[in-house]
């Protein structure tokens, strides 16, 4: 019997050239991370102690005071919001997402709205949008401005949500300055802002109070893992709202530098974060992946660049197409862009993506540029041999054999 569980489940495996997409199960884990997850699963631990240790390691990697492993960046957004809403007040923790009579508004630039902010609203916050993004509509040159944040902050403000990426305006520094003056925390969604490795520290260094990263994207941790890092008291609040605390208060002995028991009067039994609980396997897998990412981040980018280069070369002689390598905006991830000349090819980019998906093996590419007549191939979730499979499939669709395939006698 095959050792591949997907064979036993009769579920097809795919070639994932769409990158770290959750709908396609993210990238494959390295053996090192997979082995750590497997070993972690064979023991039992006190989860508060494990998260306290994770906090130290995340603090080292990010420069933040403390950290928490979450079940994803979206879970980090919900827990970070819950921390800003409830602080260390257990009665408030128990009430969330009911925020009646609490400060509950998060100010966000209209141009930064996206459907992951559902997680912020799920904690009980309401979003207050600022700025008219003329530069995005093409009707002008401006976006939200710092004074607009200042004007929107009032008695009901609980925080500022900032979605980091290369195009985000205004600059985080300017938003932090406004927030500091008003004594309001800034929560940064930096889920996909890695690599470069330096970005692990960047947003904290710029003054963000809380920052979230995906563990299942470039870091290479378990698909359902993420990082929330930031101020010690906010991380303690987030931890209180996701750990299982179904024990008598006097029997609870959290490590003091993680959660200061003297600072709280009581704790929730199960906070709002119980619905996105994280297991020891995710925590250990994330920590091992994070350590490797910090140590080898540069080498991984080089490996991805080599894969992208190899694919671009393999596709160079494909007719009616033009191939280019571009970096994903704001990160150092190289992407292969295949522009399709629909008139010459007799099929557009959209048809081509469908044919790749329906072939054997099933090849999924990035669909974000179909409107420009292009397919996007990301190297981040490819396995050995996938580049040749992609090239062979495209040449087959175009009715020819790839040079590489011919040399190896594939299809003969
Ligand atoms: C991917 C992403 C998320 C969600 O991350 P998960 O780890 O899958 O929960 C949130 N925000 C942004 C901007 C993202 O790109």
C-alpha cells in the first residue's frame, strides 16, 4: 500500500504553481519541519509553557516584547483585536464579540480594506474607514493621510488596523506617530510580507504594537499556523483568550514573564480565541520553520530564483507566448509570468489555465493576472520535477514536445 495518504484517501495530489495559497494547501513542508511535527505529536506538554517558550523565540526573531503562535495570520488578527478590545479585563474577554459600551472602533485606510479584516470584525470591532484613495481609482494622486486618522480617533477608538505592503499609504511611521499621540494601539497585518527576512523585525521597529505573519506562507511552517507578536500585555491578553483555562485560578501557574498573574483578577474559561485553537504540532512546526527561515531566508530566495529561472528557460521556446520573471510586489519572491498571445495561440490565458488544471498531473497556476492575458507561476510550493511537468504540459497543449522532454524521450 502506498505511504502517500492521499492515494489511500483517493484524493489527487496537484502541482501547485499558485504559491502559498490556502485553497491549494500551501507549500509542501521540508522534511525537517515535517519530522519536528511528527515527533511533537508523540509527546504531551503543558500548553501555557509551550506558548511561553514560543513567546521568547518569537521575541528573539522579531524584536517584539512577546509573541504567540496562532492558527494563522487571520487568527492572529482576531486575537490581536480581542487583546486591544479587552486588555486584561476578564469580564470583557467573556463578553466578546459583544462590545456594547466598550471602545470598539478600529480606524483603517479605505485603500487597505480587504476580506481578511473580517477577522478584526469577528472579535467585535467595527471598522471606521478614512481617506479617499484617488490614486487607486486613477482619479487623483492622494490616499489616506495622517490627519485623517487623527480626525477619526475619538472616545470609541480601540485601535488602528494597518495592512502592510509595498503600496500601502500613508507610511506606517506616520500612522504610528498619530497613534502614539492619541495612545491608541496599531495592529499590523503583515501576513504575506516575507521574505525579506528583515521584515520580521521591520514593523515592530517602526513602532507597531502588534504584528501578524502567516506561518504557512514563506516561513514554511504548518499551513494552519501564524504569529502574533507585540507588546507584552497585549500578547498576555491574546494568550488568555485562546488558551484552555478550565482549572481553578489557584492551580494556574503561568510563567510570570509570559502572563503576570498578579496583574489579573480572573481569567476567562474559554475566550473568543478558543474557536481558533492551535495544537502543539502547529506550535513546534512553526518554531522549527521560523528558526530555519531566519537562518536560511536568503538561501531559500536563491533556491526559488533558480526554480523560476529554470522554468522561464524551459518555456522560452513556447510559441505565441512571452515569458518574464518579476518579483511579487513588496517581497523578494520571483514569479514567472507567461504572457499569452490569444490571437496567435488560438486560446487565451484563462483557457490555458483551465487546460493545465484539467491535465494529468493537475497543474494549478496563479490566476491574478488573467485580466492582462498572463499566467503566473510561483516557485514557492513546487516540488522536485514540477518544473519539467509544467513545461511538458504546456508544450503538449501547444501540440509540441518540449526540448527537455524530447531529450529524455518523454512521450516517445
Ligand atoms: C494570507 C493573508 C492573511 C491570512 O493568513 P492565514 O495565515 O492564511 O490566516 C491575512 N492577511 C493578508 C494580507 C494575507 O495575505
